[in-house]
C-alpha cells in the first residue's frame, strides 16, 4: 500500500468517525414531524415541541429532544401510559432507557430520540434548558445566580426558599431575568445575552421577508420541470420574482448550455415572463468557474443575463492559493452577480475546498458581488460562521434553494434558519428587495 493511498484511507476513516451519528437538518425535522403526529393521537397530550440543535437550526443534528406536556404528564399513571405508548412507535428499533418521565430510543435510521414528559408549569423551563446551547445556558444560569435565582430544567426559582417565579414559558423566564426574548437560533453565547439586556437584539430575517428565489433549474438542463411550472410554483408561494438559472456547458452530465442554447433559452424565459402575470421571471445562468477562474460562457452572452451565478463544480482539489486566485478572478468578471454555494461543501459527504475567505469577501465587497446562501439541506452554503463574516465585511447575501423541482422551493426555510443563526436581518439579504431594485443589485448597484 502506497503512502498516498494510506493517507487517503486514514482521512476517510477520520471523516467517517467525525460525521457518524449526524443527520441533515431536514432528516431530523422529518423524524420529529412523524413522531409528533404519532404523539398527538394520545389523549391528554396538548403540546409537542422539538428542542435541542434542531430547534436552534443547526446544520446537522445528532439526536432529537422532543418535549411533551399536557394533562397526561401531570400524574405518574398518565406518564407511564404515555411512555408505554411511545414504546410502541412503529419506527422504534430499540429502547435505550425508560424512566418516570423520559424514554430514550433508537429509530431504524440510527437516530437517537429522547422524549420527555413535563407538567405544564415546567414546560417553558425545560424548553429553554433542552434547547441549549450549553454555553448559552451556562451564561444564563450565571446571570440568574447574580440576580438571586437558580435556573434549571424545572423552573426559575429564588435561591432562598427555592420558590418558583417562572417556568411555564420561555418568555417569562427571560423577562424575569430582565432580558428580551432571545430567538432559539441566536442562543450560542456569542453576545446575545448582552444585546437582550440592552434591548438591542436585531430583528432577524423571516421567510416572509423574501420576495424571490433566484436559483432554479429546468428540463433544459438537469431540472425536472418547465419554465412555466417553476414560475407558477414560485408565484403560488407569493414571490414577486424568480429566476431561471440553468447550467452552462462545462457541466456536460447536466446537459449544460453552450452560447447558442443559452441565447435561445433567454428568449424562451422572456416569452414566459410576458405570458405569466403577477410575477417577474428573470433570465439567468449558473455558469461554471473553470479551473483558471474563467467563466465558461462568452462575456457577450453573459451580459444579456439578468443574473449570473458563478459556481465551482469541478477541480475541487486545487491548493488554497490557487483556489483563492480562481474565485477572485470570477468575482472580478463584470458579469458575475453572485457566487453560488461558495465553499463547495456537501454536508456529511464532502468538505469545503480550502481558500482564503477573507480575501474573497473583501473582493466581493469591493466589486459588489453577492454571496449565495444555498438553502438545500446538504449544502447550507455559506454556513452561519461565514455568513457572519460576510455581514461584518458589508457583503450582501442572496438566499436561494437551487431548486431542480417545484417541490424543492419549500427548502428555503433551512436557508432562513442559517441566516437567523448568523443574525442576518432583511437589510443584509438582497432578495428581500422588490423586483426593480433587485435587478439593479444583480448589476452591482447595492
């Protein structure tokens, strides 16, 4: 066995150990929804809420924390009957542990689930505690102690006499600690507690703030729906605009467009835009960034596009300096509107390619080229850390789904979660703008 082959095997083993037991956020959400539907059928259960990393919008989840409350949770007999009911959940593979108010088990997928049964008066305290993060909770408990309280999963109580003063809702706990309510996505102990104390929390972006989704593929390349079908689906979601951005020719396996087909495709998009009322359809392209940083369609054709998403789809193993140079060259192209899925990672499968993020964001701010937040769950690229860096450097973000089917558009919510984790507001995101202003922004006017 050669040294290089040995190194590759060792890295593969390391990667497997690192990601083993982790699941994409949409997989966690799906399992939580299925279990919630099952639990709702049990009499005496009023409220079922996922907590933990899923509620905080983390990119991946290790296990599920499901909190349950209602009349059935107020007596020992009711809790035992509820736990017995949970133990009969069809996808359950094995029970790890079972107690008075908790049952832990594995699903067939390998995911671990902890279901906790809580009295209504403790539900908010448990929600705050089990949502986390650990660092946020430690800081919050320290604040409680300084104010003469003790905080745990049961209640916020006085140090003397241990008299509960809050616990039914999270809001009343934060209020008693003289803090504004902190959204779950912000609870990572990155300064949010100080902001909440000073009534200075940002107004985080919401899905309703978005006016369009501008990364979509059709049957012209590797999508599953027509221009018309994608446009009608976007319109049904209440969007004011959307963009068709099929692949360029370097992605041969995706039947990418050459110059001639791209021009013809622009004409078809413009025709559909005139036919369908109530939504603006922008003509765009997802053009490949070649190994040397060139874009793989001619500048004349790219200049005819309303939006040009430049993305890396091949040659991921370049040295960091070479990859940085490659991305910088694409940003400097006057036709580039934004960089698609900028780090190239595929979660739990492929690491991001290495490059100088500081240099890329600095160039993007200078040339007014936006960065994409690709909402597809296996990408979520940029991640929350890089999004925060972009915000600090004044780089604008566009939140897209990279939809290859009309059903993919609903995945925009995962991008919104990551944006909220990065403390982004609607002012940081270009596709919160109305159509005409967004069109100008895609030509570097932001």
